[in-house]
C-alpha cells in the first residue's frame, strides 16, 4: 500500500509542514491521485505555501509494526 506525502514550505518564514493523503493500492495510483487531486487541493487551501517535495511511500504489504 502507498500513501502520498507532500512537504509544503513558506518562502517568507521558512517554516514547513507535511500533509498526507489516502492509501492507494499501487504507486502509479498514488502519484496520479496526488497530482490530480491532492496537490491542487493543497495549493488552493494554502496559497502562500510552495510544494517543496512530494513522494509516495510504500508501507509494505505485511508490515505490522510502526518504526519511530
């Protein structure tokens, strides 16, 4: 399973925040969902922030523990 993570940063205050999205079964579905829905939503909701990095993270099919 894949989930999108987006790093948004302010170029004025140099503060950043991450935002995640829903879970997708495929990596291509994750990137398509992020490009078509996630990024436009974040750009509209946070017009003063810039998308600095975006990535789909694979969490592993049978992973049951959370790494901290």
